[in-house]
C-alpha cells in the first residue's frame, strides 16, 4: 500500500497530539497534591484508627476500634476530642444529610445512628432473614437516606450469615435487602455524588467493583473497576477513586492508577475534610494524618429540606404547596401536631382521590396496613404517626408535574392534602 507523505505527516501529527494529550492527562497526578505538601501527623498513640467521616462543617470523625472510641477533629480549632465511648467496636462512619452520624458497630453486629451529643444510639439494622449480621464494617448513605454497608467477618470463627455480603437499609430505617454478594471479603465502599454508581472493595480478592444503583436501592451491572484491594475509599471532585492498600492509591474514573500517595504508616481509610474540603485525612493504624490537596472531595448535592406539620384541631397540613426541582434529593419532615393520628403520602399526579378511596376500601384491614393500600399510585410516604411524633420521608424529586400529598385515614383526605410542584431543572421555585 502506498501512503503519501502528506498522509503520513498528518498521521504522525495526530499520533503525536494523542501522545501529548495522554502525557498531559497523566501529568494531572502531580496536580492532586499541593506543591511541597507532605503528610502531617495530627495525632497518635491509638490502637487502630478507622472509618473517617466528615460533617457538614468540615469536622472529621474517626474510630479507634480496639479502644471503643469515636474521635472528633475540629476543622475550626484543629483540636482533637472524644465524641463517644463504649462504641461496641465501631468501625465505618458516615454522616446523613440530617446531621446524624451513622456507624457500623462490629462487636454488636449492627448499624446505628448517634445522637448529636454522642450519648445515645438508635439501632437501624441488626438482622437479615432473622439472623444476626457477621460484623458490619463500612457504610455509605445514598441521596435518599438509604444505607449500604459491607458485612465481612473479621475476628469471628463462624459466620452468622451464609456468606460475606453487602446490604441496603431502606430510607427511614426500613427493610434490609441483600444487594451484592460473590465476595471473599467485602470492605470499603463509596457512591458517586449523583447516586448513580457504587464502588465496593473485595479486599480478600484484591478487586474493586462498580455497580449501577437502581431506583429501589438494588444494584446491577457489576463490573471490575480495578485490580486492587482496599480497606476504605473516597472520591474527589473529578471522580477519581482513592483506595487504601499499603498506601493511598488513586485511580481515574476509568480505573487507571494515576497516583500513589505514601504515608508514614499503612493507611486504613481516607476522607476529604476541612472547611474547604481540600484536605485529605487518613487513618493509619496508630496515627491520624492530613495532606493538603490541590483538589477537593466529591461534593454531594444539598438536599431540598421541607417540614410539613398538621394543625391542631383543624385537620389540615400547614403547607399546602411547595416547589422543588426535578432530580433534587428531598428530605421531607412530617410532624403531627394534631391529636388524631395522621399520615402523609405522595402520590402520582391526579391520583389523590383514587388513593383515598382505595384506603377506605381496606375496611378493617386498614389499621394493620397503616391505611396505606397496596398500589403503585403511592410514590412515597409515612406510616400513621401519633400526636407530637415526627418522621422523615426521603426521595429524589420525580419528573416535572404536580404530585399531590394526602392523609389517607378515612375521612381525612378531603381536607388534608397539598401538592408538590416538580419543576424542570433551572426553573424558579417558590419556597
């Protein structure tokens, strides 16, 4: 085949350009860390640090598993304090959008939520299929408030479950689903800020897998992301994945290693924190370290928060209408300030009356079903709650349209209703 000099020159030029582009992309690895930045030991003399999590103001919380403590590193005054003690071997931590700190308590074989002062816990999940978990390890909370957690079996001779799996606690502390299996030892996990992808580390098999997150929290499309084990993991603003395996190894979103960050001790887990979210915090055995970065951590979209209450003796909601942008995470707090019990159900457009009639048709079964009929017309909602109780309903705002919300206790629906107006992205919203 004869190739002209012009064609050859053009081809060589294109190849050179591609090569330079590739080198430029590889060069971004050096741009992850600020020039001259080195790991700084913030605290030491721990037994085994793990599970760092960052609060809304940039404070970093982490566990010392053998000492049964959760520590807090203040982003404002750079001081260390004890947040909680007697933590039942708490390992992985993660902050929910409502400010609660969730934890995997390995020794108690459960997942819990801590109160703001660290003194009280509420158990979210401690069994699956009637049996205790093996030893919950690490967790991540999705945009709806659902909780993914890994359940290996470190330190136990026998399994409580029939294997080592990953589970999902439905939003609001609902049912527990097994969503991923086929691991030797599942450990660290983290999801992307848009809630589309979940990464899971099989540290026992030196592999990281990616999954597509479905609307109901289940996982599909298991793919090998990279050949590496990891104890913990986090993401930066560019979607790079930070793994802990002897060092902090950084992989591009395509699964190619682009950096290898060394620390004085072998890292166990990692998170971005600080007021600007541009400091990498590393739990590393006996020490707690930081590294100043040229990138920030992945930022989750701030949920739209709204509180809807009943009005005493008036059988109405105090909010009759609100606007939210499609695709926005929603945290709807429902409070009952009226003496009869009430619920709040968000239903498909134009279906409030039909859902109310289906609830009435439940008859004597209505009390047992919380006056919630089995119908796909109901999108999200609460149980019946009594006077001075409250509950949180979390979901992703659906496609644009007018979505009614209604109380389905017989006789209440005529007055107790409102509408959630879902607007296209970028549209002006009413508060």
